[in-house]
C-alpha cells in the first residue's frame, strides 16, 4: 500500500509519478508536466548531473531534458541504464535531446541524433529539438563576445532542410516527436506552414519575470506544448548570460509572499505557477532537497486564483538567456535574434 502525505510525499521520501500532471501532445502521447534540466551551466560536472538524474528518477521524476551541447549525455546514459535496470520501464520515461547548432547540415542531423542515442544508451528519444534556429557554433564555456566565423541569420530555406532530416528521424523510428527551441512567432509561422511533421513542442525561456504571453498563446493555440526553460530564473547561468539589468524572479515580493505562506523556497512557487499556467518547466538542480521540493510542489496544494493573478502582473519582460554569442553581424544587439518587431530580422 502507498502511504502518502498531504504534500504527495510517499513514506519512502519519493513522489508517486502517477500524481504528476501530464500534458497531451498533438500525437496523443503524454509528457510529464515537469522535467529535470541537465545543463550544468559550465560549472557542474557531468558526473554530478548524471547522479542527479539517477536520484531524481528515484524520487519520482520521469522526464529529463538533455542536449548534446551540455557535454554530459555519455554520463547520463549510464545513469539512465541504471534507472532502467532498476525496474523503471523505458516507456515510463520521457527523454528529450537536442541538435546542436553546428550539426544543422543535412549530413549531420541523423548522425548527431544517433550519437545522442548512443551516448544516452537508448534506442529512441521521446523528443528531439533543434536547439537554436541558427547554425552558429560557440565553444563551451566561451565569453559573451565569442562569435563563430560563419555565423548567419535565420534562413528559412536552410532551416527547412534541417527540419526535413528531423522528420526523417521520426520516419525511421529513432525519435517519437520533434520540436523547436528558441523560436519566435514569425519563424514558427513559416515552420508550421511548411512542415510535414509539425513541431510537438517549442522550448522557450519562461519564468515569472519573462512570461512571453504572445508567444505562449501562439504556441498553445497552434497545438504545441510550451516547455519552459530557466523556470527559476537560472541563478546558476554562465557569466556570458548576465547583464546588470537582469532581475531575479525568486526575489520578487509577490513570489516571496506566496513562498512564505506555503513555507517553501520561492523557486517552488515559480514551478507551481509554471505547471498551473500550462507550460512544462524543466528546472535544473543537483540537490535532492531542491529537485524533490520542486516535484512535490506540482502535486501539492495549488496556488490560489488570486496568487496566479498576482504573478501574472509581475512580468518584467526580462529575458535572461539573450543568446548574444549567436549574433551574425558586428554591432548588432541581442534583440535582433528575437524578432522583436514581429518580423524575421533581415540578414
Ligand atoms: N533550450 C534551451 O536553449 C535551453 C536554455 C537554457 C536552459 N535549458 C534547459 O532548462 C534547464 C533549466 O534551466 P536553467 O538551468 O537555466 O535554470 P533554472 O532551472 O531556472 O535554475 C536552476 C538553478 O536553480 C537552483 N534551484 C533549483 N531548484 C531549487 C530549489 N527548489 N530551491 C533553491 N534553488 C533551486 C539550482 O541550484 P541547485 O543545483 O543548487 O539546486 C540551479 O542553480 C536547463 O538545465 C536545460 O535543461 C534549455
């Protein structure tokens, strides 16, 4: 018999994955409404992240957000193997990986996915994303001024060549769903128009200080699930992603007041808000108390309507992951990556 507290915690200190809400994708498949992020942000080692994946599965996580560029899929693969041999079935897991920017060319997409599969020790992925819509490479751990010498803007015809290969991955059964990441409305409009297999999700930055209401609605109204990265405001993000104007959602008085009422860390309020709003947050943590607390947050007492409303009023339009390293021309500002005028920024 499962004995469970009001917060959803079982006697063995884990959460019953059956209590975690699921999002239904356009295919009819279900995706757990919270996942564990795995980007060690240039300072958490691959082994530490892999250990967190294994322990997070033990406390009830079933969804893991991976990427080849995080440099830890090989270690995570061993962790996943231990999870699977420990009794959790492959079909109970949701594993995402992502195609890195230097692998957009037609010859690279399938090979790159196969490499992730081999590193992760899996024979299919639940979701494979094009990590960024630009084929612009930057070396791991670089600073904000770093640019690849062949950096270029979004060119739709080129993106669609990459996307055709993504579709082929679905045809070959290597991947169950494909999706986009770091897209804007004008870019997504073109992809939705031209895709044979449409993106199942768009992964995008989403937290109380960056709610992206227009893109969020666009994504949902077109049948895609919004997956929200940096849901806590990415306090451990690399130096290249910090500017003096950045704000901190976990220090917002509205979030802190709710956290005090619930006696939880403000991070947990960000996660509860995200799930209740309808996005799929993928918080990163390597600390058991933290990732367990985040999971507990989504199965315990929900935020009130008033609290949900008050969080909706604290959006600061504060993008934290600006992507400067993907700019393609001298003297450009990072806003040009994000089509802020509603049109794709011309080359
Ligand atoms: N598609 C993309 O382009 C993209 C871009 C960025 C990120 N992502 C994905 O999104 C994931 C999450 O984003 P992120 O890593 O930038 O930031 P995040 O999840 O907003 O923040 C992670 C930080 O929050 C802390 N934290 C987590 N839970 C906490 C809790 N309950 N109490 C206190 N502190 C807590 C963690 O520290 P501790 O380890 O100390 O708990 C960690 O430093 C990434 O790992 C990656 O998988 C995708």
